[in-house]
C-alpha cells in the first residue's frame, strides 16, 4: 500500500511540474500568441495549392467538406482539388461525381482506388498534384474560409517550414461526449501552439495541415502502413530538422465521435500508432541533437502513457477499493444494515483521500482550469459556449475512460493484436 501511495503521489508531483512548466511558458509567450490571432488579409503572391481529400464512406459529411473548400477566400484558379475515393461502399462516389458535374469551373481531379487506407490515398494524390503547397482535408472536416490564405502566409515566412498545422475545433457538439472532446481539443491547441515555439510539434493533424510539396516528396511521402500517418510524417520531418508550426488563424472543424464505442476505436488507433512511432524513432528520444523535441517533448509523451496507468491505479485505490471493502464488511454482517442506519454509523469510506493528496489534486484541477481558460483565449472560443455542467466530469470521468483505453492498447500490443486503420 505504501508503494502505491508513493507511486500516486509521485504522479501528482510530475503532473503538477508539467502543468507549471506550460503555465510559465504560456505567460512568456502570451503576447506572441494573441498577436498571431490577428487575421491576415492578403498575400503578395498566391501559389498554387493542391488539396487532397481522401474519402471512405463519408456520404453524410462530404458535401459539407466540399462546400467549405468552395467557399475558401483564395483565388479559385490557384486551388487544385484531388478527391480520392478509398474504396467507399456507400453513396460517397455518387455524391462526389455529382459535385464535380455541378462545378465544371473548379479544378478537380478524381481518383477511385481500392480500400488501401489513407496513407496510400495521400501518396496517390502526391504523385499527380501540381501545387507548390498541398493540404490534406479529411472528408468529415469543414474548413474556415480564411484558413488557407492564413496558412499559406505562414509558409511564406520560412523556407524551412515543412508543415503548418491548423486550429482544430469540434463541429457543433451536442452530446456530452462531443463536448468533452471539444474541451480536450481546445486545451491541445494551446499546447500545440506552445510546442511550435519550442520546435517540438510531433503531429500534423489530418484536417487541413498544409505541407511544402518538395519537402514531403524529399521525405518520401507518407507511410502507408502507419496507423497515424499524420504523426509519423511529423516525426520524420523533425528527424530531418524541418520546422512545424501551428497557424492560429487557420481554423478547421472536425466531426467528433458521438459515442464511446467510436471514440474507443479512434483513440485505440491513435495511442497504438503513437507507441509504434515512438519506438520507430526511438533514437530521437533524449537525443540532445533534437533539442526540446527529443529531450522534453518525447519525454512528456512517454510520461503521459505512464500517468494513464497510474490514473487507473489511483482510481482503483481511492474509489473501487473502498467500495469493495465496504461490500466485504456488509457481507460479514450478512448485509444487515438496519442497525448501522439506526446508529448513523453507515459511512462507506469511498474517496478516502488525505489532506496532502486533496491539496495536490485541487492544485492540479485549478491549474487545469486555468490552462483551459487560456486555451479558450488562444483559440478565440469560450469554455462556456455549450454549457458548464459537463466541465467537472470532463476532468474526472472522461480522462478515466481515456486511461482505460491506454491500458487496453498496452495489453493488445503485448499480446500481439493487429490493428487496422
């Protein structure tokens, strides 16, 4: 029991240290962050941009995505759209062909392939595109009208910038699970912005990351066998010392899983892919030649998985264990609780947390709420936009669920369960 308490206490201190670090770094960079939020109105030159849209069974959403591309505030003759149907079995192809027919003036190329996966779709698009820059837009994402021009401007500032990532938001969240993800994305966007100042970004989100074509071709395109090809290409860019930066005014909305089963599948793939990529690029971890990316950020990535395991241990120790002991005690008295109720002695010791633990948890919660507030400012959003009642369960219940997914992933890796995209 002492070992468990030390383990849990240590995890609180590590988490608190990381939160304080990001807190202080945010205050150091906050003027730059809010300056970056200003809209860029025009460019001196408009390079040709290719947009690759992989599609697999997106009949419900693809029209929204296509319409958002059509509404981009960017010269239409400077946009090349490449739609790749990755073996859809629904009405996606019918919708795509109808859209192409109804928009003959747009520069659209259409490829239909077997269901090889997103990596192959991106590489097939990469082979034929003509743009000096190209973006990937998932067919379930809606891009803001100013996203492209702002991301292109960001690229124009640095020739060694390989990838510009967007600000991602959840599209019209209704259910609690979607609202939980909205807060999660909001917090992540601020951290990604801060990582950019440290040259430590390790992911290029599928919804509308903008790439320099010649750099990605030089890197060999996308890994077709990788579960998270958008993360793998970021690792590879970091390995070759290219820059990755977030554009604070390149906004894209993504449709989030609206049930725990779909969320579990999504995060299972993400976490498993993350572990595989850390192993694939293990020579970077704690390598001073890669600066903060190798020494700090990848350490944090590893710690995050360890904290998920400890979170389950803490949840079991402070919540499940006392409840089991209470049931055991009731069993020993043959569940005769009437005397206990009469004497007001019925006190199950659930959430038996000492004062030190209570203070540490309170501090972490307060700082997490603070970071959430700063994240809302950095993303021009309001935490309370969709209500406030779900915020507390977000910090406790949602992350317990995510931690269980991490445990499941680790077990599946150990026993050799294969994962499909």
